[in-house]
């Protein structure tokens, strides 16, 4: 804010542009203004120069006052002395009533004094919520747990936000049923919702909105506190209304010691409990010994003595502490039960053994049937189904009545996973959890749940918040949460320069709080090279500048002739930039800084770093130098020289050559450029090196003659160059059968080769005559060349003639058979036509007219027979 007040904002928009161009708008060719005076007076920018001048003067006055306040130490000391006298009077007035009860003893008021000094110290009282100073005229609230002071508005907002974060996860049914508390930002003391401060009260709570009084403690009403002491003793605080906890009760009371043996003596109420240091003598719980400890408060400790004690059943005796007389031995009781058949199986117990557990009515294992049997007989199973509810809580045991636990539920059911997104048929006793990860946002509203098969009730976020707190020094250690982080609970001690005056402020305020004033003499050694300096009070910053002569011994052995220049004033230039044309240039600023001694100008001969030349240099710069030439030393590769600028070279051996490169010289990073053997197209794989290059071992990828296989050959060109035609043919061959087809259709029998395939196919094929009866195996090559042919013989011609005759006879027989079949079909058709005509004539001749009885006898006789059958 101080920076914003010191520099007025530059005008923006159209107004700023017009104001900047005010000197050029109305000027003509002659340089005079063409706008009439009335326009200037009535223009919208007429008052801007005067306003800028006023702002400038106000800012300069404020800056001058700020500098004077910081630099005028005498006036500050006077004000501090007046403030200290005034503060001492207020403290004496506050403590008067209390010290009158303690005869002037104020040793118990140190803690209260600390709180009151912080109230008077500017900036010591800081609100941990907004990290701002608490002023006299601001409404505040004090925590009853840690007595930390906060702004009333800040603590109200804090309580509201805390209650909202606690109640936000609740449903509408649960909201309002419980009075959730809110914590103090510092001590985490929980306050009820009803205790949320609504009004501004003084420390003791008597006066609302206490008036600001310069002769009272800030935020105090000036009345007697009268708050009850903690722990309560019946008395009330005697101090005036004050911050912090009340001191111990100073009242005198007559009280006796803890064991009530000594006479009552007068003591302070805060220390009324005391010990006479005599043995206590009270009877201990064991009833045999008395307490031997010195007089003490509260109950006596358990008896530390050892005595012989019987166990509960009385069979064994052992030495044990009187504090624990009852103990059990490991023996089974073994007494006979009333049934006379069994014995007691309990371990070392008191009282009677009780009835036999097998007597009376006993149920079968399933519990449906009861039996009255002697205790010597086991209860049988009833034979009914068990029907006990299994562990799943849904199904019942389907086995017959049995002893022992039931089996797990193996019934298959349709199960739904916990998140409700998937169903699966599986045994009832097995849980079903799917692999779906929950994508809901946790209560922190930042991270996803990412839990497998989540039921919807996502757990709280387990990550650490880690956000930087308001103090900018620490990070929030709480779990990931919503809203703002809790204030930093740490405190920082702000000390004076010597460390003897200390004030404690909240973490984060140490950068803005002013350090306390210290009345101790400055104990720092002189800032210059002299042994003594003028005495002055403890302070921050530099000590007053030294006025003595320098007289330092320079490195060359001469004395510095100028005055002490460890804290010389140096003008700063170019640091301030003007905010606009209206701002005048500020005065130059001077700072104190240590200036070096003037350099010694005695010439000294010095050799260059690379030992190329020798030149005289001044004493202050008489160091090995670079002559800017190339180094020129032969590198380890024996092929190049060092191209660095003249530099220092370390000689490894005393007898080493002066022209040989050293460890500081550059390393040769070029590739090897030596010529390769004839036919090798590859470069040397090594960097630039001395000696001959190694043989080339690089593999080359190449296809074989048949173009089906890829071969890898070491440096192919070298081998091909050195090899003859036969070796070249073998190098590029994959040594497999050639895949090409000959014109005859057969595959080439030669090994992978270059050029065209040979035409002498030696494959044997079968040659047949025209009738396919004769066959003969010959080479394919001879057939292609027409050297071999197979003609039909006389037998083939005879068989061909016989086959022709047989075929002619079969054709004639088939033709005659077809004629006979057609004739038979024609005769059959004519016979069928004749038979139909004769039958038609016979029906016409026999047809005679029937009587009425013959026509209707069926209709009459059927009902009659039906009625007769029913009667029968």
C-alpha cells in the first residue's frame, strides 16, 4: 500500500491519450496554439495538471516524512522513553491490588506481564486468521483456553466456516439434532455453537464495546477482573481487567498437610496443599500394612510388600504382592458333582461347584426335541432337519440334526456387488466385490475415491493437505480438507541485533514486525579493518562510517595511501523510473559500500599462460595472462594441434616436451579421416587416433540371387573385390534350390544362381499314344526338343475297330427297343378308350326307379335303433 501511495496511477484510456497529446493538438505551423482560451478553460482536461501537482506534492511529503521517521533516532528514543514510562504506570496501576495482598511480591505475575507487554507492543498482538495486527480500536475476542486474541469478525467467520464443514456431510434428517462445536484456531479448544461471539466485550466480560482509553490496557474496561480462579478456590481475581490467564490466588488461608497430622499453618491459597514429609501411616487396602510414603495427596499407592497368599480354591500357597492377594492356580477342581458320575472341570474357583451340566432336560443338537436322560448318556440326534440359520443369515442348514457347527452356505444366489453396478451368480458364503473403481469425489472435494467396489460411503481423504499456510514458512500438516487451512500454530522470536531483547510473534509476522528497541551498547566488532570504533547503542544495519586512514598492506607489499573506504558513499543511478511526464526526477540516492584499495601500478614482467611471450604488467594485474594466440600443442591423436586460446598447461613430466599437449588442452573430437583399404566404403569406427586403423568388421545386408533370402557379409566390397567369379557366385548364393520355373512348367533343379536358368530339364515324364494304351517314361528335355514320339501299333487299331462295331450294334438295338416300347404304349391307350364306352352303356340300361321305402329307410331306422339302445 505504501508503494501505491507513493506513486500516483498513470491515466489510462482516452483521457490519458488526450492528456499526453495536449501539447500537439492545437499547435499550428507557427508553433502557437490555434484553440481559443475559452476552449482551455471549459475543456474536460483543464484541471489535470493542477491535480497531478497536488498528488506529486502529497507523495513527496509522505515519502519525506517516512524517511525522517526512520532516520531520526533521537526523536524515536524520546517517544520510546515516554511510551515506556506510560506503560510502566499502567502496569503498576493494574497490579496494585494484587501486590498489596502479596506484600509487593510480583513473582507470580510474569506470565500476565508477558501478555500485557504484547498488548502494548506494536504488532505483537496478531490475529492468526488474517495474519494482521490487532489495533486498539478494533473489536476482538479472546479464547478461554489459550487466551489468544482474534478479530471479532475473523473469529465469527471462522466459527461459521467450521460449523459448515462439519455439518455439510450430514443429511437433512440429521442436521440440527446435534450441537456441533467449533475449534479455536490456535489451541483447538472446542467451543459450543451457542458460544460463538456476537458482540465485543472487554477481557473480563463486564463491559460491552469498551471505550479506547490511552491510560488503560488495550481492550480493557479498567475495572477489577473478579473472574474465578482455575481451579476454583472460592476467591476471585484482584487484577484490573487484563489479557491472558489470571495469576495464582494470593489470598492467605490456614490449612493443614495432606495426612492431617501437622498443625494448620497460614499459606497462599494457590499453594495451600503441602506435605509435612512424615510417613503417611494410613492402612492400605491389603489390611495388613500401613503406607510408608511421605505425606502425599490423593489415595495411597498399592502395597509393595510380599506375603504368603492362598489361591482361590485353597490348595496352593505362594508369595505374592499384597496389592493382588487373589490368584488362581492351574489345577482343575476335580470335586465330585451331585450326580456322582462326573467331576467339576473348572479351574481353581471359589464357592460350590454347582449341578452337573448334563442333568435335567437336554435338547438335541438342532434344539427341536428335548430329552430327559441320565447324565451318563449322550443326547441323540432327532433325525429332523437342522434348520439352523447359517452364517449368511439368509439360508438354513439342510442337513439332518447333527453335532458340531454347520457347514458354510454353498447355495448359489444372484449376488449384487457392494457398489451395485454388477450382479453375479455365486455361492452365498463368498462375498462379491467387483473391480470397478469409485469415481466419486471425497469430502475434500479434490481427489477421487478410487476404491474398488465402493458402497458410496467413501472414506475421508487420506492424503496430506500440504498447502502453504499464511505464514509462507510451513505447510499444512492436516489431512486433505475443504476450505482454508488452519492458521500456523508456530511462534517466532523477533530479537534485536544483540539478541538480549526479544518479543514473540506468530509465525509469518517476523517479516513485517519492527524489531524491539535495545538499550545495550553495540557489541559488534568494527565493520572496517580498524580495531576500534565509536561507542553507540545496539542497532540494526551498518555502524557509523569510519574516518581513519586506510593504511592497508596491499598484496604487493605497499600501503594503501587513501582514507578508510570500507563504507564509502556511492551514488545510485538508473534505479528509479518515472511514472509519467508529470513526475519530476528524484534526487540521487547514496548508499554505503566498501570500495577496494586503488590498484598498484608497479610493472612486473609476466610470462603468458602458454609460454609464448613475456610482457610487463601492472602490480595489481601481474598474473599469468593469455596472449590470445592459438595454443598449437600437438594433441594425443598425433594428427591435430590444440586450437584453444593461449591457456595454462600442466607438465606431467619434467623432461616432457614443451610442445606436447597437457590435460588442459582440448580433446580431439573429430572423426578418423585416414584412407581406407581399396574397396571399403565405410569409415573408421574409432575417433581420431594414432597408428593404423583396424580392419573393417561392419556387416552388410544383401539379397541372394533368387531374391528370397537376406545375407549378412563382412564388408562385402572388400570380399568381392578380392574374390574371383566363382567365389563371388558362392558369396551371394543362399545355397538353396532355385525357385524359378522352366518353360516346361517344372522347377529349376540348380542351386541359387545368377542369370537365367538352364533349359536342359532332366525331369522324367510319361509319354502316351493317341489311344492312351501305350506309355513310356522319357526326359522332359527330349520331349521339348521333339526327339521322342509314341505311335499306335496294329493292336491299337484292331481294338479301335472292334470298339466301333460294338458301339454301332448297341445303337441299333436301342433304336429297335424304343420302337417296340412306343407301339406297346399306343395299344394300351386304345384299349383303355374302348373299356370306358362299354361301362357307360351298361349303367344307362340297368338304372330303374326306386320306391319311397328304399329311399327313406335309412333315415327312419337310425333313430329307432338309437332309442332302443337307450331303453336297454
